[in-house]
C-alpha cells in the first residue's frame, strides 16, 4: 500500500482558549491550556487515523518537547524516518483560539527547522507514495535547499503534495520556482491560494494556479464551511461542506489534507476523497486542540448521514 512521507515540522503547541486576544500590552485569562503535538503532526495523524501508513521525515529534538513529539507520533503509529535526535530541542508554538473559533499562532523553531542531504539519503520511497512538502519548510535556511534538491530527484512515480501554508505568499522565490514543476497535488485554503496567486476569487486563483503548475496537477482549495473546490485539467468542481457548530478551527485544514491524501491513496476519486476530507474538517472544528481529525468510522458516518438525508 502507498504511504505518506511527511517532510514538514512537528512542533509542540501550547494550546490556550480565550474569549478574545488581549490588546498590545494587555492581559487576559485563558479558560484552558495544554501542551499538544502540532504542526505537521496534525496532517500525519489525520492520514494515519484514516488508514494510510505514515513516515515522518523531519528532525526531532533532545529535551522535553522532543520527548512529547516522539510519544505522540508513537501513539498514532507514525514511523520516524530519521531516528537520531538533534542536539537542540523541538520547537514550540503558542496557539490561541478565541470565542469566534479563530486561532492565532506565535512559533519558535527548534530542531525541526534543520534537515540535511545526509538525513534524506537513507530514505526509502516506493512507486505510488505521497511525499508531503510544507511551505513552512521552504522558509528554514537549514532545511529548504536540501529538501528541494531531494524532491526534484524523486522518480515521477512518487506524488509530490504541496501545502503552501500562510507564509509562502508568492511563486517568484527561487526555491518555489524550482518546486512548482514537480508538484502533483496542491492543497491550501482560499486565503492562501488568493495570496499566492494575487487574485481576488477562488475561480481566479485556480485559473492562475493552472498556469503556474503542471497540466496534470490536482488542486484542492478549501473554502471553510462551504467545503472545497477541486480542479484538474479542464474539470473544476465544488464539493459541499457539512454544517456543524465550530468551536476551534485549529488543525481543520490539516485534517482535510491528511484525509484527502488517504482517500486518494486508497483509490477514491478526487470528488469522493474531498467529500471525506470535508467531513473530517467539519468534525475537527467541533473539538478543541490541534490534531482533532476523526478516524475512518466517524468520517464514514457523517458522509453516510448526508447521503441518507
């Protein structure tokens, strides 16, 4: 069976819920606080909970945060592809969710921001595998060049998934220019797609992405509770979302991406994989925390309810 090889960053989230963010220089009390594995862990956990084998191809640190990251991956059955620990600890993200379910992040990068050609040299890939690249990785000088060089050398039978994230805002950067022709699957939210393409609507963004990416690329652009849009070649379809009462949007996009890739790897059509991904994201926003993707049974139940309704 294909597997997901994730090259993003597993960090530890300090997750706090507040009524509203403080003004500059102000202070508020949180209703809850906890340390949770986050970052790239969210996508991997979503894929693994939906039946796809997962390997983490990132650094992990020496210290209490590295211990938390490894324990979380072990609990999910995620295999660590680079076994040796870095000399520094895993990084930390303060993730604050307000009463509107919107989240704000402040991150500090640790061991996960480094990766070398030697780290990747022993990685085993097979035809049909999905290789997940996060836009965050392109911002880390201790990682980006080695990762892009390795991706470009992968056989064409390996499918490259690219998630730009909120910080990669232009196709003009040299590393981004190098990576664009090798992308097989684009996954982002609408805000990220509009920012990256300099457009004002999802339709315009998909058209612009079609110009930037290979002709056969599959594009997925999430549109919040409205669901998502999928586009490949001349076909573009809207896939409706699921109505729920959201309490925390942290990790919903990651749940969508992980479940979508898992569906494709298991032979589903892009539309059916997107239906399941929409259901996973809808369930994820009803729960607090970063890695809140449901498993296969819950996703199937929500999809089934919508068809029966």
